[in-house]
């Protein structure tokens, strides 16, 4: 079920807020939007019904619910209609165990699994960046072999194991696509050698062009090619004025101490990617725009992807096309509240983009 976009198409994914990341206004508690199986499953169903190709199921430790267990719970509802981009954290599970879970999940989805590889610290077991990404490379290599139906004879720095080829393969008999991102030097090295889709958080068009060129050259050194994904928030309304007003409303009750406390909750709050999101906020204008249509305000109360595409349907489509022309063919989107914004994007943007 892998999507290979044509020249005029793109893969569109939405985001299910498994990690307590759903609000009507940032910094304001919304108990009815906190992560629960039913709420997050309703986000999945909404994205499915709006025609999205995929949905990201994120992974957290302190917050939210488990991505792999949740994926199994909703598999029957999306089988054959939408894929699941399920996040897994390297080092959290023994790789053969993780491969068995992922192959089983792919079977439940009828071949609709994609995998978001996360290279984060484990609580109480932090690693410096270089060794952590070496561990990630080992995990990705082992997973790919097992999910390709191959035996593994691996004697590395972090894992020493010999495992026979799995009896239960994925539906295709091949490893699902690995979606992986990171701005640091070790992250880019791992992505060039092991990823299928390189993910980046919101950034200016010039920065995305530079990133695509750099990562394409790095992958070519391994005789590989990468697809590129863009993980961003979106605020679309019938008019630009309404979209900008919605953006202002999202931050209307946020104070800086609350925003800083929210940002520090994440294990990746000091990563190179998070620092880049902070740079965008610092370089933005008085309203938070770093360039037309790219608003950095969300990063005031969120670690990770901290900007949004803001505008009317034509402006959003034009911005997406600009990124697509730079080499991006996968857009992983979210908005607040997630169900309502998903419906708006599905109504105003998806059909028109696909028809244009």
C-alpha cells in the first residue's frame, strides 16, 4: 500500500494526539481533549473519512497512551482505507521483539503500516548524541533485515544477536517505509543510510531547499534516494483574515512562563531541531510570521514542530505547492483542535489540491 506520489500529487497525513497535545487554546487545560482511546480514535476516523492517506501516531513517555497498542486497536477501522504511521523509540524495545510487533500490525492493517523512527533518550538512561544515533542505526538495520524476511547475524556496539528469519512477515514481505528526521550531523548521517522518508519540521522555503539538497547528496553517497516529508501545523479558513484571527485566538490566553514550562516537558527540548524552531520564532515579525504564510506562534507552547501554515485555501495550496516543488512529497499535518482543523483542511484544501 505504499504511496508513490505522481508529479502533481502528494501524500497527506494527519496527526492523532496520543501525547496529550490537543487544545482549543494553547496553555489552557482542555480535559475533554486529553488523550484517551476514544478521543484519539475519533481523530483517526475523522482523518480517514476526510480522505487522508496516513496518520501519525506519536510516541511519548510521561504523556498520553502507547502508540503500538493504540495502532492495534484502530487497525480494523482503517484497514484498506488509510495507513498508520506508527512511532517507535529506538532502545525502548529489543529489536526482534519490535519487528515481531510491527509485522503483526502490518498484517492487521492489510499492509498499511509505515514506521516513524524516533531516536530519543530513554528516561533515566540518557546517551550523548553520537552514541544514541549509532544505536538508532543498529536498530534500523536490524528491523529492516527482519521485516524484509531475512535472518540477522548482528554483532554491534549495542546489540549482539543472531535471529532466524521471522515466520510471520509483513503483507508485502518487505520492510515498511521508515520515516525519520533530525537536524544534527549524526542524525543526517543515519538518515542518509537508513531512512526512506526524511522528515523536517516547519521551516522557510530557502531552508527546506538547502536541506533537500544536502540530504539528497548524502543519500546518493550510499547509492540511495530519499523522499522528503514536512511535519507542520495548519490553520485554514475561508479568508486570510479569519485564518490569522484563529491563530491569534490560539495564543490569546498563553503567558510566557506557561509556554516555557510546556516546552520543557519534552525529552527532545534541547535537540538541534528544537533549537531551529526557536531560531524561527526569534527571527519572526511582530505577529510571529517568519515568511508569508508561515507562523511560528505555536512554538511558544510546544516543543517540536512549532509553526503553522496559515491562510485561506488558495494560499495554503500555493504554500504546499512551493514546498512540493522543492522536493517534498509528504505532508504530515495537525491543527487545534485536531478534529475540527482536520475537517476544515479536508473540506477546503485536500480536494482542490488533488484536482489542481
